């Protein structure tokens, strides 16, 4: 079988399984097995390049798992987030593209702090999961020290692996296991930036995607009856950790924007601002400590 035929076959298979990104997933899966970039794969497919029998067997085995709605990132062992390649797998929440908005706001706030004369800014990532948000800040603003906390034992094993990778490249990172509600009591009042992407799905709401329901850890998904229990906790921890003028931002479900804005205003934050993701949906609320 040549690569063009294989990609067409997988695209049909994934489409019939209800996968919206069928063609892209097919390309990523085959490129990963062949250790190629997607551009290289496309060039070979155009010229009807062949695939070796052993590689074809591996692709078809992985394709069957993807068609059963196992996350693509679990199959490749990688998730891409901004400029990062992160190790992910069972037990850790796979970072989503829309969360790049939250990380970007944190990076901008840290750059502003540096430009304002803060030589060594301090940032915090509450409920860090794979470490994506913390690592984005630490790698894009090298002057910053980033502190992260994660409760899940399963997830923190992946976080530690990712932190080790980027520490070797010079990122300044601290990782603790614990609850975002009371984490970093010894660092109260030191934060220039606090970010959080906490669990925010209401307990009685079932996610629509099988990848989420079957493979994302429940601890990373559900945030109480209205979904905002951990958002409330993150807000309080942010107030505790931030210095005056410190920046806070939290991700939320697209229907929760007005509630989160009101919540932060009631908690005493100033400059409370709603931000939309690349789908023009409410996704993040930011604020500044008075």
C-alpha cells in the first residue's frame, strides 16, 4: 500500500468513527510512526511513496485504537502546546488548543512585569496537569521562576517528566503536589502572575466527546454542582499569592463567563476582563489585585 492510499483509508475510517479532525489525525499518526514531519509525509504521499510492511502494521493497530476514540495524544505520547512538545498519557489531562489563550495572557503579563523593572518575576500555575501553562511561561519568559501545583499522583508523574525536560534547557521551575486551595502558603504575596485552568465542568454535565469521557481523568474535569468550586478556590488563592498589582487569570467553560466575571468582582479583584478564544467563545477572565 502506498502512503496516499493509506491516508485516504484512515481518513475515511476516522470520519466514520465521528472524529472531526479525521485527515489531520491520519497524517499525524502516520508521520509519527514513520518519524517524519507532516510536510515530509505530504511530499511522499504526492509521489505515491510506499510504506514498509512493519510500519503499516503499526499504523493500522494504532488507527484501530484511534477509531475507538482513544486520544491521538495517548497514541503518540505527545501533545503540542504553543512552542512545547509535552509528554502525556493515561492519568493526565491533555492540554487543549484553547488553553493557549490563558498561557499567552500570563506570558504577556510577565513580559510587562520585566519591562516595568521586575528583574525576577514570580509566576504560579494552580492545577498544572501536564505542566503546559507553567512551561509556556517559564520557556517564553526566561527571567521568570514558575511554581506549579498538581493534586493527582497520576498526573504529577507526567508533570515531573515534562519539567525535567525543560529544566535541562534552563527553565526555572518548582513543582509541588497538593491542593490549589492552600498551596504555597510560604509564598503568599510574592506573585506577579497567577494562572489556573481548574476543573470546571458541572458534575451532572456529561462531556460530548468520547475521548474526554473515557480517557480524561475525572479529577481534572469536574468542579462541583455549578462547575465553579475550583474557580472560586483559585480566585482566593490568587488573592493570597499575588502582590499588589499582580495579574490573575482563570479559564472557564464558554457558558460560565458572566458568572466568573461576577465572582472575581465580588472577591475584590480590579480590572476584571473577559477574553475570547479562537472560536470567539468566552474562555478566560483576567483581573488585577488592588
